[in-house]
């Protein structure tokens, strides 16, 4: 029973569950945004859903609908999530100045000590 308690109380499990719930909720927002944009495309192009288009009996329209939806979804995620996140991260959590890694600094210190002992 102790192992199960430890498994449930791990921070990673809670974070994963929270991420899953937030991802599911966000997927609904992105899907609704894609539907709005496809509706706008439909206003200009006549039909936002290309599923009915089947030249020579091939379901090319379904592929086009999926492709356009994917591209719109990728653009929504990039422009509404990734870019603002990167800007906020760079603004509030700037990258630390690159310095010598600790292991390299230690090796350099050892090298310098060995040089001083030889002299």
C-alpha cells in the first residue's frame, strides 16, 4: 500500500494529469478556432468543407479538408501559444549568461594546480 501511496503522491503524476486536462480543454478552443477560420474560408470560397469533392471517385476532398484544418491548427498553436510563450519567457526569465560549465572550470583549476606544482 505504501508504494501505491508514493505513486499517487508523486508530483509528476499530478502535473501530468493537470497537463492532460488543460490540453483537452485547449484542444476544444483550438478546434473552435479552426472551425471559425474554416467558416471564413467558406464565406470567400463557397464551402469550408471539401469532403464532397471526389474527382475520379478518389476522396481527395477529405484529404484537403484535413490538410487545411491541420495547417490552420498549427498556425493557431504557433501564433497564439508558442510565440507569446517565448516572448514572455524571454522577458521574465532571461537566459543566464553563458559561462564555463562547472566540470570544465574544475578541470581547468586542476590543470592550473598541476602546472603550478611542476614549476
